[in-house]
């Protein structure tokens, strides 16, 4: 069974999440997202955060979209076309449900960090919980696993 998860961009206390359709484990999805951040840094240099913000504001959920959750595709299309909108499929799973969201990756533009959250948590006192204190079922929402400043991600 594939490992389930989400990735998202956070700005002004709002996160736009996109479901990871293949593998959500850090060795696969985490590396792809980190590489996408590196690509933005290489192309836009010091202005990469402003361009990530533009992507955030262009993202719109659409019922007609079925499979464009790949961050590399979204960023590549943004770079090539300077899109007027980025239509994405709304996630079926929620970060608030730790049973179905095993990993979540957040590019937090408010504090310029890349955050990794791990799901399947059954411990009440886990620090860095993603917004939810009470469990749904037997698992709590994903807890903070790792946080890295975007500036620390080397090109």
C-alpha cells in the first residue's frame, strides 16, 4: 500500500494542501519537494520566496482536475507559463486525520521554513502537532518531525 500524505504552501495562516498520489515518505516525496525548492532558488535567486507566494495565490481547487498534485509539475508550469491560475485537485485526505495522513510537508512562507510532519501518532503529548489537539479515531494529527529554514536548503 502506498504511503499517503500531503504537501502544501502556508501563507497568512492559511495552508493550501495538495494530496501526494505516489509515495509520501521522506526518501521520495521529501526529496522531490526539497529539489523543487532548490529549483526555485536557482532560477529566482533571492526572490524565490516571492515566487512561491505567487504560486500560493494562484492555487485554486477544481473538481475537474484529477492528477496534477506533483510539485515539480506545478513549479515547472509556473516557470514556463507564468500561469494566471493553478488548478489542482482537492485532497481526499486531511492533515487533521493522522490515520490517513502519514506524512505532510509544508513550505511555510510566514516564517520561511520547510516543515515535515509525521502521522500515525498515538501519543497525546507529541510536540508540534498540526493544529489539532484531540485524536480522530485512535491517531492524533501529524506532529512536527523536522523543521528547516528555507535559507539553509543549499542549491
